[in-house]
């Protein structure tokens, strides 16, 4: 039975790659938005504290709303919005930790839900930074705010469950896998708590998802080399195997912290790396502040799913560093903010020529990296217009 299901899935996946396939009369459709790493460094917590003082909002003195407001018009528009929660969360009052063993405020989850995210991948090399307690706290907090999750588990039984959501009448499964940290690996007795990157395990999970009624399967994968804009050889090989040996309909990558290409491979869209959604690395490179929201439009045809890919460039604005007691110079970026780059360029009111030039650089550079494996042209990758 499993072999039959997998064969059917492979057929559907190949059909989904047919550009211009005729829509099925009365066929269903839905949109998916997905972004890169949510990485809450200490400077971002400090920004949330500053914003809470100014807005009078937030929880326990932290308000992440102003920081992430720039993503809301895109994320909230999608029928299904998927985030990648890179790190475990702690208690609302702390203590909090940064690299290398992250423990971040759970208040970020409330904001992610408010922005419009529906579900998140939780499999990363930081998943087990604080052991099972960190895993449990994170998933408990996600449940509390109504965020779905996949990639880590609180029990062996939960590890076998498939995250399936109904989206515009379509049952969509979300899977997540990652390479494991050498610093904090999961103990053998709790190996079920974390989805290690393994092609055979992914195949089995997809089969279980199809058996449970999933019509579309989306995979989040934590892979590749940090700070490299080109996919690594292992990434390319895994992408090939996934698109040849499974029926997975869409692959969403993260971990590199910089933008990598989006490519249609064997009829399936692969977003190798969407950069950072939000982060404040100790040594910002310019590239680590640039990211992309992937936007994928699924349309039912007589032979499967036709998927159109779009993207929206984002950037994290970071104030210049100043000496203690000094103020950020007038005219410079004052606060850490996630910016929708095209919106900023379309409405540059009050923006200096320098900031506009920086946003144009982000837009041009991001499109260059995204297109680096041939996605424009026949495959049809293009910027997303909010009017669509």
C-alpha cells in the first residue's frame, strides 16, 4: 500500500511542475508564504524592551510587534504562512541567552502569530540547546498562542504525528528536518525528540502523511553552509533525491543566514535558503540582514498541482553602533526593524538617498542570488506584487 501511495505521490509531484497546466474546473487553490530564520539575538531582545516602553504594549516588558510589523502585509495575506523558529524559548521574564546556546523570550511567538504565521518548523541545530526542557517549553508556548509546529517533539508518540492543516479545503502536511548540533546532540534515549536530516526518514514521513489524507506535502529543511549564497554539494544532492524519489510538493530551506537560489528541479520548487527573517548577528555582513519571503501559489489541475513561485525581498535595518551614553546620529537608522524593501522603495517618504540606495542594493542583490540557478525565464520566478 505504501509503495502505491508513494508512486501516486511521485506522479502528482511531476504533474505539479507542468507550467501552464489547465486549471481544473472547480479546482481548489491556495497560497503559501515562507520565510527564513527567526534568530533572536540579545540586541533584538533589547529592542523589544525599548519598544515596549514606547508602545506600552507587549508582555512582561517586551514588545516584538514594531520589529516585525514590516512582514505583516505579506505574511497575513497568505492562506498558509510558515516560519522557521530557530531556537528554544524560555520563561517570559528570562533569563535569556544568545549564541551559542540560545534561550529566547516566548513573547516572540505571540508576535509571530499576530503577524499571520500559522505553523513553524522547529528542527534546527539549536533545537536541543537546553535539552528536553527547552523543547517542551517551546512547543508548550506554541500551543498556547495557537502556532502549529513540526520538527521536534515532547514524546515518542508526538514524534510520529504529522502536522496536517486544512487550507482552503486542501489537506496540507508540513514536515521539518535538520542536521543536528555537535554541541548539543539529542541523547540516544530521546532521539525521537528531533527530526534528523535523513532522506529515508523523510520518505517514510511523507508516506504517513499521504496515508493520513495529505494532498500536498511541504518540507522545511535546515541544511547547507552558513554565509554561503550558493547551495552546497550535499544540498544539491539531497534536492535531487527529494525531487526524484518523493512526491514532496515544495521544499523550503534555511540555516545559511543568507539568501540562496530558488530553483525548479524535476518539476518541484526548491527554496535552498531564504536568508534571515530577523536576526542581529554580532558581526553583521550586509548579506545577513537581507532575506526573502517565498510566495507559492498552488492551483489544482486535472493532473495534480501547478505551483507558481514569487518572492518578496526583506531587510533588517540595524542602527550603527555607538559608545555607551551616546545617541545614534540623527538621520541614521534608529531602531532594529524588519523592512519590506519594495514597500520602502515605493513609498520613500522621509528616506535619505543613502537608505534608498541601500534598499535598492538589497533588492538587486537578493534577486541575483535567487535567480542564480535559472529560476527566471521558463520557470517563472518573479517578484510578488501585493496587488496580485
